[in-house]
């Protein structure tokens, strides 16, 4: 396992539509392990493969044990959205900038695990926000494209929890 360099905006890989994963092998397992290590080292709650320079449809998310701990998803797709939330987001690829983004309150995501087995995961609030943010990365979309207001530096957290 290793810490990888996090790609920063405006690197072109962040604007590409990532390619589906077709080989579930040691290389994918290493990528997932490295992405988790990198996310934890950077104190993030999610990371998409394009953020480490790999244009593949792979994400890792960890919003804490109350949300199931580390979630690895390969070829994830949003299959259901419900409700609405509006609040602050940041991104490890865009340090020093946060913004208010409107997202679904609850989402269901289908994908595969590291071995290619089908997985369906649902989440609300922070977990839903993280899934949507990371899947956007796989489609070349950054939170700055969706933010209704951007803030340089840390914006006061009105929700009572940090992201």
C-alpha cells in the first residue's frame, strides 16, 4: 500500500470521463488500497481514481463507522435519488476552495466490489453527498461546476459537522 499524489485542478484527467473497469485483478486491488491510504492521509471522506491520475471508474468513500466505514465501488452508478440537501463541499483536488452545492439527500448506488461482485449501497446526508461528489469525478465534473457560491479558504460550517 502506498500514498499516491493527488492530482490538482486544472489537470486534464479531472475533466475526462473515466473508463469502465473490466479487469478485476491485483492491479485493481492495489489501486483501491492505495486510494484508501491516500484518502486517509489527506483526511478526506472520498476519493475517485482520476484524482490519483487514473482514468478508471473507481471510488472509495469513508464517512465514518456510523456509515459503514470504508466503501469501495467499481463502476458505480447512481440508480435512485431522493430529497434535497444544500451545503458546503470541498475537494482534495481543489485545496483552499469550498462551495455550497445542492445534492440529493438520499441516493442508491449500484456497482461492483474489488472482485467484480455486484453491490448496491444506499446512503443519506454526508454519505449521499460523498457518493454524488465522487461519481461526478468519474464523469469529469467538479464541485465548482455545481456550486452556487464559492469561498476561498475555510467557510464556517453551518451544519454542525465538517466535510
